[in-house]
């Protein structure tokens, strides 16, 4: 891979971890941007491994439980706050995208 491709992937990883980091901090969990990046990578890899082994529905459910367990363990949250952090990160991401569209930084179409 060329340097530019690695750089772009690194930027995407950082940007995708910001909503999770903000959601966990809002819920008083222990999070840093580096930890949020690590959690995103770990959850993605583990979820992929689980879904390869099990059927679509069972694999999806087990992957989701594994994701909540990762959030619970690494961010030191309870089960309920882990679920709220999962939902909240999508809300924060939507707000960030809407703000960027409103400011004209990105275009949807």
C-alpha cells in the first residue's frame, strides 16, 4: 500500500472513532480517542469472525452482544450504558454530518 492510502485509512479510523469517544465520555466512561479507535477495530474484527462462523441471525446477535461486552469492559460501563453509548454514537455521527453539510464542507449528493 502506498503512503497516501495508509494515511487516508488512518484519517478514516480517527474520524469514525470520534462519535464513540464523545458518547462514552458523555456517559462518564473512561475513553480516549486511541481507545475508541482500538475498540472500533477490535469490535469489527471480532464481529466479522463471529459472523463467519454462525448464521446471519445468530451471528448478528452474538456480534452485538460481543460489541456490548467490549464496550462494557474497555470503557468501564454497565450493560445499559454500553447500549446507550452504541445508540448515542450514531446520533452524534448524524449531528456531525448534518453540521458539515450545513457548513458546506461536505455534500450529500
